[in-house]
């Protein structure tokens, strides 16, 4: 085949389609990034560690201060776990369901969160909390800011696993127009700095079955709370 034959280029491209590509970074704000597929090489270690965390601190549906039961099931690991009840939103050292400290943050969780933060330009990320969100089809997270942390100097690192979801990334005012960012298994969103307090949420999860995780989406949200 001649070297200037275009069809050989096409064939080469298709031959490479199933070779693992380096993670692709998309910028969604001045200091906000989607790291496409960044968590994929970690899933073999993440999922068994997640199972251990959930055995100690199972998903549960929490109530908001306004009295609404969240459609998303929550758990946490790390020194501090985010909780909500009729009294308000806060971080606690003790899991209110079990009366025990939240499970330790698995080393693989911490390593992934730090690697993702660094990739997005945030060095020395030291999360003390990992909120674990469990979505089944129909579950949603309405637009909110993450502002129960003592300082906003550290970024948020948010890992998506399982079914795809539509992430809403808004501005600093609830009524600001939101970008719609589809998130897939293995994607990580990192936002911080000038974008740290931007509103965000998740549209109701669509029906589906993920080959590894089934009919669910799991999200890890790493934060420095204290
Ligand atoms: C959150 O804001 O806590 C969750 C975001 C997500 O599920 O991707
Ligand atoms: Fe959030």
C-alpha cells in the first residue's frame, strides 16, 4: 500500500480505537475540569475498598432540615462525614446510624483524589472527608453549593462510577445559567479556587444498567472539611 493512501490512515485509527487512551481533560470553568476516564485504571482497587467501607457504614437516606427525604443514599469515610437531619447540615466524626467513627478513608481513595487534584492544578490536596452518594434511577441532587467546610481553599474532587448522569454546573448565584456536563463511569470533576463555591447538582438519573455496577451510580466527593 502506498504511504499517501488515505485509507491506510483510517484503518490505523480504527485499529487503535480499543487501545487505552490517556485521560482527556475538559475545562468547564476557570479552575474547573472534567478528567475523562481518569478513575478507570483505579476501579479494580476502588470497588473492593468501597465494599469494605459500605459494610461498616451502609447507605442510608437522610432528611434535610426542611424535612425532605433525600432521593440519594449517603455514606462517608474519612475523619469527618457529611450528614443532614432536621437540625441542619454538618460534618460529624461519628456516624449517627452506627454510633461508630466513620470508616477510615481507604489509601486508594486518597491516592486517586490527590492525583486528580494535581492533574487539575491543585497540589497538596489533603481531604479528610469522602462523601459517598448512591443514585438509583430517578434519584437527583438539586442545585447547591458545598459550603459546610471550614475553609474553601481546597478544591472539590468528585468521582463518578456506574450509570451516566447529567451534572449541572452553575455560577455563584442559584439563578445563574447552568452548563450541562454528561458524566460517565470513571470521570472525575475537580473545581476549586475562584470556582470553589459554584452551584452544582445532578439531574434525575436515567434508567439503565451499567456492565460493572448495574442499575446505579456511585459518586465520591472528596473535601477538606476541617
Ligand atoms: C454532590 O454534589 O455531592 C454530588 C455530585 C455528584 O453526584 O456528581
Ligand atoms: Fe456538592
